[in-house]
């Protein structure tokens, strides 16, 4: 009986204009956005390859560039807005990245396209979730208002069979639409010769699709619950759209505003004072050695080396203050996300950005690698200027690398968000099931 009901519902969905139009719109937006993001990634990749050549030319100021993430084609996240360029000197350990390598090419292409923030994650979070609402808002409420549900139950059809059949049919349609859109986007990536997906990338894409499925299942069951509780379909649709606006738009911004008001960060003037205080015990010696080296003509290797060491020490102390500020900023961001733990959209975004390596976590890994590079390889290169000039002239700028997050680590980190989505879906389904079995349909 459940299978018969599910088949009938699936056929009704497939014949409905709202499903057909929704699927077409989803595919068009997903494919067009992915095609534009692919071209953007190609330009950024070319810019990155060209920029790496600059690292070989200047030993005093070493330029480091953050590589574009291949899965930013599907989930842009913060891959672009966090910057791509760092400049290292003995006096500077950057606390943030600046610039964008593709400003002359890819950025212009993106401005003309109008798809600056549209990607597969946006399609799932906004377009598909709205389609789910329009598909499910009248799944039960319409039959109740027309009296057809009462007739069906009068024919000794068990109530739970009706509900389970409708739920299975709706989930099949929702997940089928998701898989079609995902397959179209991934296929478009695979036919590009300059995009190479590793085994790890493939696993991350599968995890991204699984996270998308959890998000859409939650939205669907919420829509089914409202459809069960409300008699008039128009009322159910109005309630669901209001809930969508709150959960996807208002609630996340509310969490950010609450966090900013109750978790204050030091301003630029306070940070500057903290940096000066951190280096104050060494300031007198620094001034003395600097004056001797720069103004009094003392160019001995010992003075030069000590001047370098004090410059490095000043940079380290300033960087420690910047790191503490960064930790406070990250703590504030995570607090805002924790406040919004009941928003399926926020939970999905956190998982999607993690799987695509386009979130703040991957950026922080890069910055930590940058700090280690400066403290070891870069300073070792600069010390050669005072220890062996000929060796310094022959030396090449050491290669920069940092350990990216493994797929297993990303999966473990996103387990809490996945569990919350599963728990929300389960609670909503139990409420829907109880309401449908006990609610009068007359």
C-alpha cells in the first residue's frame, strides 16, 4: 500500500507544472553559475601560476600566493574575499592576505556576468529549498481542504500508510532533483581539461551532496509538518515562506548582531598599543643597534645579525598580538554560528564550506603555514646575508607549502552539524506523524 501511494504521488509530482518549472530553473541556474565559476577558476589558476614566478625573483621581500581551491567552482564560500597575497620581510609577518590575483581578468568577467555569489551551494540553499516548499506545502493540506483525504481514509487505508507514502514520494522527488543538478555541475567540471579532481576531491563532493540532501530533507519534513497542521494550502504556504525567511535570512544575521554587541573586539588603536607594549622590553636595544647599523656605519656581521634578530623579534611580538586578535575574531564567528544552530541553512553552509575548503578554517591553516615558513625557511635565508654573502647570492627562495585539511578531518569536524540536521528531521517527522495520526480531517 505504501509503495502504491508513493508511486501515485511521484507521478503527480512529475506531471505538475511547478515541479517541471522548478527543475528547469534549477538546472539552468546551476549550469550557468558553474560555467562562470569554472572560467573564473581558470583565470585564477593562471594568475596563481604566473604569480609563483615572482617568488623566485626577490629574496628580501618574498611574495606568497594562496592557491585557488578547485571546489570553489561549487562552493565559493570565502575563497575570494579573504585575499590571496602575502608579502614577507624581516619586519613583517602578515596577519591577513591582501589583493586578488585575478582582478584584471576574472573579476571583470564576474562583474559582467552578474553571478558574483551564485554557485551550487546557493542553488541548494535558496532555489531548491524554495522549490521543496512549493512542492510540499499542499501535500496534505490541499487534500484536507478538498475532502479527498477523508474519502481515502474512509476506504480503510491506514493513516500511517498515507503519510509514509507521501513522505517517500516527496523525498524521492527532492533528492532526485538534487542529484540531477549535482551531476550536471560535476559533469561540467569533468569535461574541462584544466580541472583535475583527485580522489580526495571526489570524496568531498560526495560529502557535499550528502550535506545538501540532509538540508533539503529537513526543509521538506518541516514543510510536510506545516501542511499536516494547517487546513488551507494558502495559509500553509504563507507560514512556510515566513519560516524560510526567518531561518535562512533573519536568524543568521540576528546571530551575528548579537555576537558583535556582546563580544567586543579591540580596535586598531588598542591593537597598536598592545603591540608596542609587547615589544617594549626590547625597544631600547633595538633603537641602539639600529642607529649603529644604519647611521653610525657599523656594518659588522655581528651588528647586522643582531639587527636582523631584533627586527624578527619585533615582527614576532607584533604577530603574536595579531594572532590573539585573530583567535578572538574566530571565536566571535563561531559563537555567532553556534547561536544559529537551529538554522538548517547555517548548518549546511558550515558543512559545504568545510568540504570545499573555502571557509575560514582553510584560510587559518594557510596563515599558520605562512607563520612557520617565516620563522624557519625565510629567516634562515636572511641570516645568510651576514654569515655567507656568496651563499646568499646563490641561494634560491625556499618553496612554500602548507598541509591542507584531510577529507577525514573535514568529515569528523562536520559530524555535529550533520547530527543536528538529522535530529531536526527526526523530531519534525515524529511531530508530523503524531499530528497526522491524531488530527481530525473532517
